[in-house]
C-alpha cells in the first residue's frame, strides 16, 4: 500500500517542477512584479475552487491564521525573488540553487522543533551543497 504522504508529495513535486519552469517564459513577456500579480490571481482561483467545491469552512484560530498569513508572505516573497532570478539567469541554475531550500527547512526543524538530523540526512545536506556548487560553477 502506498504511504498517505506519497501521492500529495508527488503532486507537489510535479507542480513545483512546472512552477519553477514557467516563470522563465513568463518573464520574457512581462516584468517579474507583473507576473507576481497574476500568480496571486492564480492562487486566488485555486482558493475559491477549494472553498466552493468542497463546501469548506476555514478554521478560526488566531495563531494558526497568523502563521498561515506569514507563510503566504514568505512564499510569495520567495516566488518574486525566483521570478527576478530567472529573468537574468538560466532557469536550470536558479531552480537548482533554490532547491537547497529544504536544507533551511531541515535546519529550522532541528532548531525550533528539536527534530533530530541523522547522519544520513547530514551527508545528504553536504552532498546537496556539493551538487549545487558543481552545477552552478
């Protein structure tokens, strides 16, 4: 039986792979800031579909709401940075460089949530940095 996380994680992998490719073409036609506005419109469409299709009612918890809003701000700020980066550099280089973001996630998990980093994960982090170094240079 497939783990419950594998299907949504695979969908994420595909979506984020396509998401990191499309901006290179987009920024040939419009500025990164304009692209961001239209990207937000796309996100709103997804949100509206979820709300209407599933008859979903959002949870109300001030701490959760604040954290979710901060997540949106950080995510869209990163997306804007990505849009600017691919305008001036090969999408493959930018995508590979920004793919180091899980290292930050893992480090924050270790510092804030006290999640252990195994030797295997540590070696993976070092390997990721080495791969990016060789790819970019």
